[in-house]
C-alpha cells in the first residue's frame, strides 16, 4: 500500500570515506505524520535529513513519493522544507524579507502575493509584530519561528527540523510542540531531529532511534 505514503526510503546507504554513516536504512512516512529521529551526536541524523532534502547524495538506496520512485537531488518542486539548527537567516534582511525572498526569487511569486502569504503565516506563528525587525533583534525562539515561517512559505509537503529545541527554554519548547501539532492538523508531514528523547517521544507518531554512530535502527 503506497496510497498514503508521502515518503518511503529503502536500503539507503551513505559513507564518508571509510565511515559508514547510514547503513541500509528503510522507513516510511504517511501524510500528516510526525517522525522523530532521536540519537547521539555524529550518528548521521543531519546527513539523513540533507539526503532527503537533496542537499547530499546517498551512495545507494531508493526513494518513493506516493509509490513513485524519485531522485531527491533532481526533484524540482519542494517536497522538503528545512529548518536548520542555526536558522540561517539573512542578517541584512528584515523578518518579512527573510520569509518572502525564496518564494519571490525561486517560486516567482509576485511581491504582493508573497507578502499576503507571509502575513498569514506570521499570524499563525505569532510573530506578526516582528515583520520589520532584523534577525539580531530577535530571541532564539523568535528566530526559529521566522525560520519555520520561511520554510512554510515554500509550501513543502514535508517539513524537517534539525534540533528545534536545542536553543530554547522549557516554556518555548511547549510553544514549539504546539506549532508542530497545529501544522499536523493542517496535514503537514514533519520530521524532527533531536537529542531530546522526551521531546522526540512527546511529538512523534513514529520514532527512528539511532542507537549508535553509523547504525540506524528502527
Ligand atoms: N560532508 C561531510 N564530509 C565528511 N564527513 C561528514 C560530512 N558530513 C558529516 N560527516 C560525518 O558523518 C557523521 C554524521 O554526521 P551528522 O552531522 O549527520 O551527525 P548528527 O547525527 O547530525 O550529529 P549531531 O547530533 O552532532 O548534529 C559524523 O561523523 C560527521 O563527521
Ligand atoms: Mg546534526
């Protein structure tokens, strides 16, 4: 049954030199599910996310989108949106400009449409008041929500977060949880990479536990 499987990986392998980082990994993800990838530093979590997003090439393995095989590096539309650990915001652009840049440049959305969409998403994430601020004026939690807004504006089918809670205090962690659950209700499929077992388990429908470096286990 591939009807509901927004993403399926089969026998994915990746090495850097002699280091076998991802070892025959298979997994599947249904639309609207949240997958937590939990495990120690150096285990290959970010590498896996970069492979799924097409930023890194797997040595071998197969990728399917609703049963149809595809090459993540060759896909033109945005299957996966990434929220990087350090957010990667442009320091010289305002929040609104950060959020609308890629939709205007890459998706060729006109300025007005991009701004309207940005307003909507900023409201949803409770950062409307920050539209004209610059990244240096924001707290870690605010920057993170800007990064989430920016990823959402590309309308990806799957949103990936790398260590979304590492820079946040406990009250903000609960806000992040709420954001994930709200997006889930809207049908967004999400992948959460985390060191934090409790958080990973609290948000996940499925857990991929990376036991030891180079040895992904389900
Ligand atoms: N481009 C690269 N070239 C060589 N080695 C790499 C490269 N990217 C990652 N590695 C190695 O692959 C292993 C997995 O790295 P990765 O960043 O995926 O780990 P991680 O699970 O995300 O760790 P952390 O929890 O610390 O972020 C590490 O040993 C790392 O040094
Ligand atoms: Mg990492």
